C-alpha cells in the first residue's frame, strides 16, 4: 500500500508541475476584458459568482 501511495504522490507532483508551468506561461498577460479572457478566467468568475450567491442564499434563509 505504501508503494502505491508514493507512486500517486510522484504522479501528482509531476502533474502539478506541468499545470503550474502552463498556468504561469498562460497567465503572464493580464485579462482586462471579459471578451478576451481565457477559459480559466471565465471559470474563476463563475466559481466566485456561485460561491457568493450560495452565501447570500444561506444568509437569507438564516435571517428569514
């Protein structure tokens, strides 16, 4: 079991390094417009909007 865990850790570390290298190169320029933003920026906006609406809904339910 220990060998399997170590194998996944090294795989995860290498995937994480590849994603970081791609992200740093991709996000070196700033996305100033929603029209020219890339997919990651759109996803971040959707996630933040979802979290804010969920928090607002929970607050409304608690207050009511």
